[in-house]
């Protein structure tokens, strides 16, 4: 592949070299065009709820089920319903907690919405793949269902709301209480075990020094769009 700038610099050379370069540039452009068509996520909305309480954006806390397939032959390589005891996965959107293709493909999505997202290798696991489940250069297809979007988990307003005793750190009880509140507010209350599981997951990902508390510093690691 020949970068364009190099072609321009080389244009002072004799005709033969130039025409060679020109051909090279053509093939580069062709490759680029090919790359272009496959370097973006393709989003198909399979189901959209009538009402959309909130649309997902960067920095939101997402709760989703997703199944992953290889586009090539439909082999399933990931299923969040059977992995990790089948509870929906939590992640913060747009900050690299999931592959780029999902960060992009799950933007602007309503709770309850289902999408089929086709991810080119460049936005997935690239030319290395992910041993042993995803081969090199694999295009991936995800079927995702968004359960809930929590608003601005990384802004300090939300932090203060979770931090009931206002001591600038979140205990497991505070996080669990907030989760419960959040689910009840969205009209889908769950049982205690469900909240426990999610809360443990949140602490595993965020309580970096494993002292049982999420400090404001541990919490506020992602820049939120609104800040
Ligand atoms: C993956 O793609 C890259 C460039 O697109 C290529 O160089 C490499 O050989 C491919 N790997 C496999 C295993 O096909």
C-alpha cells in the first residue's frame, strides 16, 4: 500500500517511475475503496420499541445481551445468555470496554431495541483474531438486545446520587441500592440475586485497588459527553 504523500513526492522522477507510481496509486485507491465498504459497522434494527425513554450515547452504562457469530459460516463464538451465568453484560458505551464495532454499533439505541450488527475485522479482533474462538480477519455478526441504559454513570451528579452518605466513595450497598432503584424506576424490578450479581460485576471492573469501595477517582475515569 502506498500512502498518497509519497506518490506526490515521487512525481519529480522520470515518466516511467511516475506511471509506475500512478498504477500503484490506482491499486491503492482500489484497495482503499474496498476497505471503505468493509470498515464500517452495518446496523440492522430488528426491533424498535414504540416508546423510547432514552437513547444510548458515549459514557452511558449499558446492560445488554449479545450473541456473536462468525459471518463466514454462522458459527456462534459468544453467547452472553450462557456465559457468566446468563446475566446481561454491563459495559460503558464508547470507551473501549467492548470492541470498537460494538461501541459504534450500539450508539443511539433505545432500551428494548434489538439490532443485528455486522462488524468488519478492523473494528473487531483484526488480523490476529481471538484465539481460539475468532479466526484472523473475521467479520463478526452480533445480535444484541439492549435491556437498560443508565444515564451518565460517570458524571459526578450520578455519583452523588449513588453515594447516599456523601462520603465520596461508593460501597457495595450503595451501588446495589441504586441498581434496584434504577430497575424499579424503569418498571422492571428484579430479585436480590440479580442485583448482587451485577454489583459484583461492577466492583470487579471498577474497584481497581479491591478495597470494597469505588472512589470518585476510580469512578470518574471516562470523560462523559456532557462534561
Ligand atoms: C489478514 O489480513 C491481512 C491484511 O488485510 C493480511 O496481511 C493477512 O495475511 C491476513 N491473515 C490471514 C490469516 O488471512
